[in-house]
C-alpha cells in the first residue's frame, strides 16, 4: 500500500463571509472549521499533513496541532497554485495525495477512506469525490464517457445546456497519484480572466494524456457542502448538531426535546443521563452517567461526575461538580471552581473561584468568592464572603464541619476553624478558632410602646 499524505487548502480569502476573521477559523459547533477537517484527517493516519495558508496565516497557524506542516501561498493564484505550494513542502514524497479544503467541515472519515480505496482499486492517476445535490446550479459538472471514466470537469458558467443537465458535481476533494500529479501541475497555465491556476486544469491535463481519472459519488450531498457565506455556515451548524444529538441518543443519552438542545462537538455525556429542553452544553464539557440536566441549564466547559442533578436555569462555567451533588435552580458556578461529591448548592447561590469540600451544603442566596471550604460544612441562606476590598481579592478559609449561619458576612482574609459555629447575622472580621462560636452583633433591644408613639407622630403631621 503506497504512503498517504494529506493537503488542506486553507489560503482562500473568504470574501463572502464578510469577516475580519479568516474563514477556516469560523466555528461549527464550538470549534473552528479547520479543527473539524484536521480531526477527521488524523483518523487516516497519513504520513504527513500539510495545510496551505495565505490570508492571516499567523492566526490560523496558532490553531494547528503538533505535527501538521504549513505551506504558505503568499499570493492567492488559485487552487492549482495552492497545490504547487503544498508540493514544495513535500519534496521527494511518493504515494497518494488526498486534497481537501478547510471549509468542508462535515466530511466524514468513512467517505475519505472510501475515496482512497476506490482510487487505489482503480489504479487511478486522480480520483474526484463527487455528489449529486438537488440543485447543481453553480457547481462544476462531471462529464464521463460510456465506461464511467471522467473526461472533463466543466464549470457551470462554461457549460452548455446539455452539460448543465448533468447532476453530478465536483466537491473539490481529490485523491492523486503524486507521480502523475506533479507533471500535470507543471503544465497548467493561468489562461483565464482571473489569471489563476485551477486545479481542475490539472485534471484536464491528465485526461488529455490518457491517464485514468475516476470519480466516486458520495450519496450525502450535505457532507461535502462548502462554506462560503454565513448562511451556509448556519446550515452546516444545524446539520452537525443533528449528528451530535443522534450519536448521543444512540449511545444511551436521553434528550427530551432534541431540537431545543444545543450540544457542541467537544462535549461528552455518559449513558442514562437525561437532558431537559433548552439546555446548552458547550466547549469541552464532560457529563457523567445518570445525571439530570434541567431546562435552560448552561454548561460551559464544565465537568460533572456521575449522578449529578442540575436543576433548571443554572450556569456552570469552566468548573467541576462532583458525583452525587445537586445544584440550583438559578445557581451560578463561575470559572475556576470545584464542588466536591455529595454537595448541595441551593437556589440562586453563587460560587466563584472557590473550592467546596465533599458533603458541604450551601443554601440559597449565598455567595462564596475566592474561598476554600472543607468537607461537611453548612453555609446558611444569605451567607456571603466579602473577598474584594476595592483593590485586591482576599481568601476565606472555612475548615471541615464548620457551620455558617444565615445572613453571615465573612470579611476576607479570614479563617473559620474546623467545627466552629458562626451565629446568624454576624459580621466576622477576625479568625474563629475550631470548635468556637463566633458572634458579632448588637444585643437585642425591645422598646415598649414604640409603635403607638410612632403612629401618633405620623398622624400629627
């Protein structure tokens, strides 16, 4: 079996996107298009992968994984010229060359494997991946002879009425024998209004030389759709999300209303987890088994263990929740937080850059910021840490089994010792030793008859 190299054409300007962002970096399901393409190619285990970059090359280069090579196309002189630049990065390579584009993010590895296998079985100089969309208008048509061999690729603008009736189109995905391709590239000329070197002209050269050019039809036209506008980007997003949801449901995840559930490409979810309508799971979120994700929940780069309950309308961002914990509703766990196993965070609570030990209960309307909380603590309703003095953030430490009463204010930096109790309504500014009771509030006063006197004064106005 001959060696395989892959080339990704990513130098186009993407004018129709009308964006300052390079087209390959526009996202589908939370990841740039070029990430999807390179992840698919990685499954082929090719000897080398080369990305041809042009506009804003430095931005795209930063996204490339280790081991992916770069060829720069300083001037964008067409797809044939781009492949010439890639060939310069592959001196001496002998074997098969798979060529695809950075703006075809839905292409699957199975289709690419079929293309390579067909190319090798036919001993072809070039094999074109084609499809038959409902409306082929605007695409280059594949012209075949009676034996099925490709005789030409005719662009829509150059096609006569008979050729336009052909439904099979070029997808701009190819497999070449490098030994046949390189001489053909040397022969093509920029003899067109744009002054560009077209890769399709290399196909014409191979046909003219009598070399075998074949085509493989993929039945799923959506898979090979190219992204040139934001409308097409949105359509690719819709298709990709449908794929993700279907895969997860087949793997044992329950989606109560699949169309309303947004799940990114980097998300993993364990079996028997149930996700309610309107949930959004984005970034590199990981959800364990047997979890319940409520309606309107947003998990953004979150990590959840097994058996976690996240009630409606919670937001968990770049933080972790341990197995068996319950959160919400309306609770916000902000970036850099870690909630242990078997914890309970009540409604409208907030945790920010804090660690909460296993078994700790944090009641509603409470806030922890820049805090270290031990195991089996109780944080009462309305209790807050004051971590910011207007200039700097300070840390609060609450040791194991401490009890923080309702409406307590802990002014950082402060430490509450293990097993200590803080009386409800206290404002704590100093450390409280383990096992002690911390109290900071005025003695209660009852003024007899005050209400009647106050009412009389109001009536005399």
